[in-house]
């Protein structure tokens, strides 16, 4: 969607703002209704004490938010809404499970403890004081095997990292780490017994900064994200089956080892959602399938791990209610009001464009400044949310050009690119920029900000594409598209229109007019996204570099496209599916989704070891209580995925998120049974 700009009567709107430029903003209550509360879960003013928040699990996380947590308590219903220090948890991502449990996505926040509030449909609230903590240091992922070796990114929203620092996980010092910036370190975890351990940063003067429970070591399967772990299979395999939404055990799920329903290793899960297979002959890599009525079937192919936790997704997932809070619209955005001003002389700002956008103005052009919001997705280009023009916009001397914006809530930066815009709007020549960092704004909240355009766009970055998939004008991919991105850490990403290059040739690409990594951007890094594309369709191959550390940037890790060989517009022979392998860059795993066509309804998802290029789909038509093969058209989607520092025997569901990938490629084909 395009963001709304609140333009009318700007001088009137800002008449009060001129007297106070406090960046703290307005936390006033759009959150109307009955404000009677249960502070710290104690009855107050006759409020029903059965409406309470008792626990948030996990009870801490990064300032960027985005993590899913379980809210426990009493008296919840489908209209209950959750707030973190007054910031609304997105209702579209809130799942009501039971009167004592909800799952919500944490909004962005600031370092420190946050009060967690539940609000009923009648406006009554109950609070859990300090129920959640936004961490000083955040580890991603935040859990891993007791054997160590988990590759983690350690973030510091307060930009605490220096080259002289020592870092510790529990009592063990991590000596082999890489300082990417003052806000980011990458490292691998040392071994540790199962526990939740502290991350500590020791400064050169001996000062220690810590985050409690920063990382959890587990001894079997990841308790939060399932998947595989444990030792290699040696006579025994335990399978746990959970509902993907509530993480509750599924009793009676059908579990099969191998592709033959006559296998001796099959059974139903117990009330704990578990089944164990034991035999002296049970060793080596296996295929596991799990099926249950009204759920999508799941298979793991080519794994060797004695502990597997499988998440089954309902074919009809639980719905999220919308609205329901008195006085609150269903779609609540954040608002930022403020001004844009130009650096004129040293330490002096004015309405003068000519220093930051020096003339002469090209014929058919005008000076403009475009305002953008950084976004949480690295491959999404932000549209301008406001445009100021030298010749027509009104500037207040000493204050600047007023603006009022309606934006996505969260943690983000506001930035402006000033330059020359053609009068017909077809071309823009960027010259300078200004940026405001670390804005944390919840739904319905209002903040104030001033953008100072004071930096010339003068950096050049070169990129070299090596061995991308070849262009195929008939079947695709049809071309290459490369995007140079600014990674702002907790503030998200900047992707500019003029930082995207499309070509049909490999070799050197040159990106000019880039921001310098200094001043407000000293903790930022460049990132890169490159793809061999088919205009948004199959086939494609994509590469993402999250933090660029060396220049020029070399992109040489394209995964080859997994082209379906059989079945294609026909039934599979002997239930076997095969596709082309990727010998140059072997993916970590291949995800296969089989959907009904054209409805897209899910039927089966498989996760294959990255070295495999075929599998046999078990025929479960003779098994009671599980989905049987549908009639009519189907489509199988193939996606080869590369995750750095991960082997398939330690796969967890967290690695289905693109934030962990460095490359993927996909294709697909129609078929019938």
C-alpha cells in the first residue's frame, strides 16, 4: 500500500509544535474505554480477579520485536488485545488459543523492562508489571544444541561493541568472533550443558554488561522451534508431533518410517504426542512421514537424528478476529510530525537547498526532497511517504519544511533523499540525504522528528556476479536484478529505487550515489540481494548477503534451479518425484510443497537433505484417519535453500524464515495422481 500524507493546514497543525520540539512524542490514549485496571494482577475497584496475565514465555527478546510469545493468564477471549508498555501487539498476528493462553507477536520497544497489558472488549485492563524485557543484547537464534557450533548474530541496540571487548556465553569466553559493527557481532556458540545462559560483554576497563537468559542450550530437539537434534540414529528414534499453532501434543497421529506403509516402523502417537521406534537395525539416514486428519502431511527425507519434533499445520488454521476494542479502528497506523531542514553552513540549518543540492538545475527539472520510512524487509523498496518541492512547498525559517506522515508502526528510521526531479516525474537524480534513527512508535501513537539533510551522496560500491544461472529467454530466468541495501540493524533496511540494477549480462555492476557508513550510519552495513528472475514467477534463484564486509562485493553462491523432471503434467511413476540437482552450491535442504491446483489448498510438505534430488511419496490411501491423495490437478513447488553454518541433521522450523538464508532457488510443475 502507499502511505498516506497528512497535508492540509500544515501551518495551523504546526503552530503549537513550533513552541516545543521534544522528540519524546505523544503517548496519549487512542486506547479508550473503561480504564479500570488490575495493576500487578491485584483486584482493583471491583475488577474480576479471574482476568489476569500471569506469564509471558519467552519473557525477553530484541528491541526490534517480531518474536512470537505465549501469554498465559485467565479470562482471555478472542477479543482480548495485548500491549507491551502501551504499544499494541498487532491483532492480525494475535492467536487466541484458550481462556488461559494466547500467542502474540511482540511489537518493537526500547531496552529495558516492559509492562504487559491485556485488555478486554469492554475496555477493562490487567497488567503484568515488568512482564517482558527488551534485551540490551540479543542473540539470533536464541537457542541451540548443547554440542555448540550454532552460528549466531549478537545485536546491541545501544551500539556497545568495540574491538577491545571480551564476550562470554555463560562462563565460557568466545574468542573467535567477528566484529561487524558497533551494533553487531557474529560468532559460533561453545558447548554447554542444557540451560538458559547469560551473555556478557566485558569492556577494556573491566566493566561488564549482561543479558540474562540470552541463549538456551537444549539436549534433544529445540523446545521452541522443533525439528531435529540428538545423536545419530543407533537403534532408537523418538518422534514428537505437535500442533503448529498451540505447540500442543497431537494424540493418534500416524507416523511412518520409510516410503512403504508395510514398514515395521509405523505407529500412532500417545497422549504426549510421541512414538518411539526401536530396533538393532535402525541406523543411518531415514525418511519420516507424519499424517493426521484435517492436517497437512509432513515428511523429512534423508535425516540422521534420534530426536525429531514435527509441527503439523491445520488445513483450516485458526482465524484472527479483527477489531473488538471500543474506540479503536481495525487498522491503526503510527503518525510522525516534524520538519525537514537543510545544512547551510557549518552548524547552521536553513531553508536553503543550494548547498546540499547545488545547481544549476537541469532543464525540465526541479529541486525536491523525498521522505521515506525504513522497512523490516530487505527486498522491499519503500515508496516515498512525502515529497517537498523547493518552488511550491512552504518553509518556516529556523524550523524548516513541516510534514505530517502516517506510517507503519514499529522500530524504524526516517530518511530523506534530496535531488533533482524531472517535471514529468519520470526521473530523479539523488544528491544528498538526511536520516533520523531509532524511532519506536506503536499503533495509534504520535511522535515528532526533525530530518536534517546534511550529507552528500558520494560513495560508489561495485558488485561482481559470478556463475549465476544462465538466461533462458523462452523458459526463464529472463534476467538478473541486483539490489544494494543499507542494513540499519534494529531500524530495518533501506532499499532505494536508484540502488537496483537490472541486466541480462554477468560481470561488474557499479552503484553510485550511496550513503557513507559514518555519523548516524556508523553502525550500519551494506547488504545485497541478487536474483536470476522470471518476472516474479518460476524459475528463479536468489542470493542475499546480510552484512557486507569486503569490497568489491563478490556474489558467487547462486543455488542452481531445481527443475522438475518427473512428474510434469502427468502422474508420477511408482510415486517417485525427481528434479535436477545443484552440484556447484549444494543447498542445506530442499522444501517441497504439494498443493491442490488451482485452489492452492495444502496437501503435503517435505523437507529433503540438500544432496538429494528425488524421493518416493508414500501412498497412505489405505491408512485410516489421515488425508488421502486428492483427485484432480496438483502442483509441486520445489525450493532449494542454503543456510550458512547449518547441517540438515540440526534443522529446526526457525530456518524456514528467509532471515537465515543466504541463497535459494525454486521451480515447480503441475501433475496428477
